[in-house]
C-alpha cells in the first residue's frame, strides 16, 4: 500500500530498528560508562546522544539513495565543521564527538557485504581501545585555576616555596607551578594562577 506514492511500510523498518538497538547499546557503553565516569560533564552526554541518534537516522535514510563520492564527502564535510561558537570544546570532547559520529555511521551504513559479526566486532574493538586508553594509557591532564591572593609579601621570587605551600594548604591541591599575574599594591592583592594535575 502507498500513500502519495510513498509506501506505508517497508521491510527495511525491521533492519533500521535492529541496527538502532545495536547503535544505542554501544553508544550507551561509550558515553555513559566510559566517557561520563572520567569527565563528569552531563551536558556533553546529552549532546553526544542527540547527535549520534540524528546521524544514525540521517545516514540510514540517505543510504536508500544512490550517493556519488562527492555527495558522501560533502556529507562528512558538514559533520566536520560542527562547532559550538558559545563555548570552545576541549580536544578530548571533540574526539568523543568524532567517535560517536563514527560509530553511528558504521552501524547505519553497513551493507550486505558486511556481516553482523563484523559490525559487532568493530563496535567492540572501539570500546576496547577507549577503555584501554582511559584506564591505562591516559596521562594526567594539568589544569589551572586563577586566584586572587592577598598575602602580597609571598609573591617575591625568594618566597616562591612559601607561596606554593600556603596555596596548597588553602586549596588542598598538590600544586605543580604558580605564576604571578597582575599586582595591585593599593589593595595588597595579586592575581596568581596555580597549575595542578586533575586526578
């Protein structure tokens, strides 16, 4: 049966739903159980899920048409220029964005030449690599924090260790380095930046 020259039902519906279940299962492992425990950024969890779902259905829909190489490259160029102008994205978040887009594209565009064992194997290998890097190979990331410091006598070069010890006691952080910024002699304050490893 058709309505306005469009079929009301197609057997590809079952294929789409089955692949969507596979896709959302592996994405949940990547986003909820690998990315989130290490980053604790809930706003990116929402973003990754929505982008991956849209990419999956977009690619599955476009697969029904004959796309030439130029159209395919143009599609991935659109994905490549996705940016959020209001807030810069860290490299790690951009990498996870590329991962969730890539997984969605793999799960939606795989054809009869690729078995389900290969699809599941590719997803499992991606997860294995992510877990290995996050838990075993990832280096600690140095972070910084700006502080207004009122004990201006400690900003002298000869009092660097005293300054560092005082800031460690106040912040409870194991500080690697301290840099001095603007100094306000009228208020006896200085802007200092502390650098520490995020454990």
